[in-house]
């Protein structure tokens, strides 16, 4: 945990009292607007990526100033936790720059990589399906873990265990999360990958479920991390502190995460990037984590668009140049078209190329929920690793203007895979080959099975 | 000079004090309260909504616009001649599902009240059961749900399922609206009506409750 952990808890009981409404509707917007103006941070709506080192440094300074000026709001005590510049600088100076996740052949060492680095970002694909049917969930996961280019997985939240639906904050919730963990271990073992990394427990949303799941040992310090993320728009609560302390006690890697919602209290991607930096520094101070996930989403319900990719790239580049924490963002655009749509495959490529040229160390939720999409994500990650920012932006602009065939009706796993052999059906392979051809024509050379 | 167009601009620019002052001036000048409400306040709100859809405004602007409207609406309500507004013997349970947002919901509440309905406003952070329980206790005729954040969408589905399970789905028409909703989504989830704007709530209620 962070050096300031105990101090932060004390400050949560002694800091200035403020209503949450004042914090979110007055203080946050005014300080954000002020630092954005001071550092002249403006996005070009026509540019999908922010690759300017000077602006990245400005985003970092603005984020630092936002944290120092605004502080973190503790929902339990209605008080603001403030930091000094020296404290945050010390947190940065003593931060870890490398984390090791997974074991054995699946061990990953996430260490700093610059934009254009030939070392590829690790690709963590979703495993499972949004269902209560355990067999369906397992089948999806099996198709993913068998893919060699899939470096780790992120379990998709289970909705229940067959007839037992999730009832939040009850043992049913823990049962569902334990089932998720059991299936992840089972399928990884089946694929001969017992050291595979499973990301975070995605079916758990409460501290008690998280702690109970780790207590089982199915998720542990080798194969999983514990979310200690800050709450939306610079807020914390006692749950966050309890999770940090639990991570410390169990030797678990904290999963720091921030997902700003653009157009709620933030005016656009610039403020999203600034807030990501401020929140990351706040988390760093209290949790002592290193692994940081940062992705923006729009209040309009989308994960794609120039504003989203600009925000994610600006924050990542700012962090890469000034923090060098192991950094990741989303590896898809959550396209609703499904596995056979063009939009989903282009979206995955766009997000992963963004990660490559913005200096990220990994992507999560990369691709879709099928193995072939995981393969696509992992291969694109390797293929785009050496691209310079300008080369990457050129490819991204081609993606944005590429023609897209109408998305076919949603297709289930049994129509995409031969469930006896777990091999994709020829039509699905053809879809994959179509994209490998397109990207090879655009100059990406990489090892694939499209021979 | 006080004009309805100027009031619309003040609401759109979210200036509550100035908008309230101008509303009072317009009423004192004898302009039709309904005209002030619709062409001044409601259209001003629509302007903010349009800017929001174009990513030129944020949720906070919608909130501020709601505060501005709230500063004007009581003045307009008071200006309606006593007994002029028709009152229907129809009760509507209205609330925000899950989240703490209330501006859109409050606006719908005001418009439904002006429109002659008895509104039972159950506030914010409601569960599906809250809507059902209040409807049963109050003898409501319709349930209106504000869904502003994505997690609340799932809860709306739970409400529809709950009403079916308790065999009261036919008893309560359910309408929905809010920032994250769409007509297609509302229809898919089984809502009886979807409102894009606050004033749509009144039209839907009239239609579903058979009021000409």
C-alpha cells in the first residue's frame, strides 16, 4: 500500500467538510476548467490520437494540479482529502515501474515501453459470456484460452450459476464469482496454461465478494489482481481503503483503475485525460499500486469515436512520459455488431494500435468473447508494436474511413465454432482472413495462421 | 426587453435568477402562462438538450438548465387562473431508477401536475420494488420511470419482470425516459411508452390513460 495510506485515512476524518453536490457540481468543474485553460489543452476533433509530447506533459501537469487543488472526496465522511506537492512527488519517485503477472510460460513482465517500441503490449481478451449457463460460459472461455496470442484473459461477468441468479451482496453473488474463478482455472488447465493471468474478478462488485473469492485461493497473487480503483470523478470511500489493506495483507497486486465519463461533469476528452492523471496520482498515493487501467467512456453510451481514443492516448502518453507505470486501456470499441461484424474487428485494431503508439504496456477486454477475436487482438498487438506514432495514426485513419459491410444478425458461439473440436467454422475463419489481408495490405507484417 | 424568445435564451444559458425575473415580467405584462412555459422554458430546455446530443453541452448543463426551469415554473403555475386547469382523477407514480439524478424527473413531475395529473413523486435512488409498492399503496394508474445511467437500464427490465411476476403488468402502463434510453430500447424492454423530452411524458400519460 502507499506510504500515505494511514495518513490518508486520518485526513478523511479531518479534511474540510463539503457536500458531495458542491464537490461534483461546483469544485470539480471549476478547477478542471481552470487547469485546462492554464495549460492550453485542446483536442482537435478531427484527430483520433494525441501524440504530441509537449501536450502530454501539459496534461500531466494539469492532472497534478487538479489533484493538489481539488483533492479526493471521501463519501463516508463528506470531507476532502488534500495532498501536498512534495507528497505526490515522493509517491511518483518511489513508484514501481514493473509488475510481474501470471506464472511459468505465461508469466508477463510489464515494464515501460515507449511509443513505437518493438516490444508488444500484452493482450488480455475477454473470456466467457454474459449468461447464466455455465456450459456456454465455459465454451466461450475455452475458445479464448487456446489461442497462443492471447497473453491473459479478463473473465466476463457471470449473470448467475444456471438457475441461481446473482443477488448482489449475498452469498449468491460470491457463489457466482467463485464459479467464474473455478471455470477460469479449469479452462486454463485444459489449455495447458495453468499460469495464465485472469485480470480481475469481474463477477464481483462488492468488497465482501472480492475478499471471499480471493480467500478461496482460486484467485491468488499469481493469477489475479485486486481492484482498489478510485470512484468516479475523484471520489473515494472506506471500501477503497479496506480493499487496499486486504491487498497488502494478501500480497495481491492492486489494480488501479479510472474510467472517466465524458460529457457528464467533464466537457470533453481533454478534461477526461486530465482527470485520469489526477486520479492515478491519487490512487498511487493511497494504494501504492502500479498497474493502472485507464479508459474513457461517453455518457452517450459509446466506447468509440475520436474523443474517446484521443482521451485514452493523451492520458497514456502523459503517464508514459512522466510516471512510467504499467499502463493499459481497453482493447476494443465494444462494437455492438458482434463477432462477424466489420465494426468490431476494426474497433479492436484501432484500440490496440492506439495502445502501441501511446506507450501502453497492455490492453484489456481486447477483441470480443470468441477465440478468433482474441487471436486477432493478440496478433494486431504484435504487428503494430513497432509502428511509429505517425505510422500508427495513418493506419488508424484508414480504419476510420474503411468501408464496413452491414453487420450480420448476432451470432452465437455454436454457429461460429465446431463445439466438438473447438475450431472456428470456415465462414468465421474467412472473416478473420479478410482482416489479416486488409492489414497486410496496409503495411502490417506479422506472423499469423493466414498462410 | 422581456420577450419569450429572450426567456428561452436565458433558460438555454442556464441563468436561473435572470430567467425567473423575466418570467415575472412576462406574466405581469399579461402574456399567456402556457405560452411562456412552452415557448420560453421548454424550448430553452430543448436547446440545451440539442447541444447535449451534439456533445456541446454536458450533463451538468442539463442539471443547471433544470434548476433554471425550476426557478421559473412555480411563477408560471401560480399564474394559471384558479380552477382553470383540468384535473383528472388519475395518479402517476414517478421516480428515478437507481441513480440520484432528479432534474429531468422533477420537470416531468411539474408538467404532469400542470397537465392535471396527481403525481406521487418517489424521488431518486429507487429499486424496482419501490415503484411497485408505491403504485399498489396509492392505487396508481401509471408508472413513470426516469433512467439516467446505464446500470439503471437493467433495473428497468427488472421492474417490468417484477410487475409480470406479481401479475399486475396489465394494471400499470409503464413509461420511461432519460439520457441513456432510446425508443428502440424502451420497446424492446416492454415499456408502454418512451419520452424523448419531459413534455412527452404528459402526451404519453394522456394517451395511455385514455384522456382526449
